């Protein structure tokens, strides 16, 4: 086990239908994070939520929404996440990004 101090977690809250360069925004962000060599990224699809326009998006059968909330989580050192933020700022038109300091425990197999 290795412990890295000064880690940072970037969470990006967007809609499932948001796009960039002809592909889903969440997919583009994960691929760009990988191209930049960041430690890891995960996409989480929400069951229900609302954003800037207060419109509820839900997976409930009676009110099925086609634009469910999506959270992209990207983690690395604070310096690398800070260097990635201008890319996020350039591509996100509507959404929310949060940053948290974290302690990372990195486990690697042989």
C-alpha cells in the first residue's frame, strides 16, 4: 500500500445527454483524463436529480426521463487535477464541478 498526501477528487455533475465533439460528455471526459495520464476516473449514473433549471430527471417508470444525472469522478494529485481543470472549464457549458482534498491509498497487484 502506498499513501499519497495532497490527493484531490474532482466531481463533475452533468446530464446524460450532454455531448462534446460528437460523443457523450462523460465519455469524452474519461478519455481525456486518461490521455492526460490522470490516476483514475469513474462515471456514475444517477437515478434521480435536478440541476440549474430545477427540472427533476428520474428513472421512475411513470416519469421516465431521458436525461438522467451523471457524475464523473476523477482522482489524482492536487497538482494534476488543478492542471486538468482548465480543460473542464473549456468544455462544460452547463453543470457543476466540485473539488475535495482526499487521502489516496493506491493498491497495485504484481
